[in-house]
C-alpha cells in the first residue's frame, strides 16, 4: 500500500506521535513542530533492518497495527550545507492520506531558470510515460523551502509498463544528461527499483544490478526485472 518515495500526510495524532519521539528543545523537535504547523508531507522510506535505529518499531507490531517507516528531510543549512534527516515510525492509523510522488508538471514552478527549457522538453518528450519527481526538487515544490543547490540532482522515478517503454524511457533520460542533472530510479511492478543510470550502463557491462525494495537491497540479474514487465 505504501511504496518508497510516496508522500504521506499525518493526522493531528500522527504529528503528536512524531513529536513525542523527539526531545523538546532539540533541532529534531523544532523541525517536526514546523512540519506539523505547515502540514507538509513526509516521505515513505525503506523499512529498517535489524541493528538500525528504530528497527524494532518500524516493523509490523505484534498486535497487528502496522507501523510505517517515514522520513523528514529539512532544507540544507545555508552556511554548511548540512542536511537534517529524521527517520520516523508512525502507526498507519495516524496517516490521513498518501499519494504517489509528484508528476513533472507539479514541480515546474520550482525549477531553476537554467533548467526550465530542457525540463519542459523532457516533460513533452515523456508524455504518456509514468515519470515522477522526488528528492530536493519535489520538496522545494511542496514546501517552498530552499532545498536546491548548485550540486543538486533532479531525482526521477520511472515506472515502465512494458520492456519497450523501459528501453525507450531510459534512452530518453540518458539523452538529457548533458542538459539536466538527472538521477533517480526505475520502479518495476513488484516495487523493486534500480538506479536508471546503472540500468542503462549495465546493458554493455554486466547482467547484475543493485535492486532496492521496501525491505532490502540485493544484487540480481537484469533479466529478473525485465521478466516482470513481460508478464505484467
């Protein structure tokens, strides 16, 4: 139900739950309170594994109440560039609504001037494909806060519906690398994802790629993922 990079809006009880996990007076508590006041969304992240902070609470609770792993990323510090990233674990009952990451046209107003023309051409060229935006650009579009820096990427999620669209889409994204700092992932029907640059490069160099899922990271053959599209 909740996929990595999905946007999640909390209820009042959800924000109280998030605030209760942070000590008053700390940067974490201050940032969470700011997000709660503004009603900005959080982002679904990969489920914690054993040994990670919050691993015991970011799994399915014994009573059957699901806990969702979420993340809050504050804008980078204007002087140091440091980023405060907070892992949160929120019971599903405290989620008011959620949605897929933003479509390209939903972030157009936040695009820096130098990227506007090539981004518009990418939007036109990718019509009909399921391309979504996450990361710094999406957060800047959602909050109006200054997330983007000169070194920032445009993080895209590409959800192909066939092998032909997979090949055409990765070729299209690669063709814009000289004009836009594109990055991001291909998401397959199972929810497993691969960095699209790695997928594109792997055509010539290897048949194994790093696959990310909601619960794990592993190396697996490209054919395993292509098969999902061939049978979808």
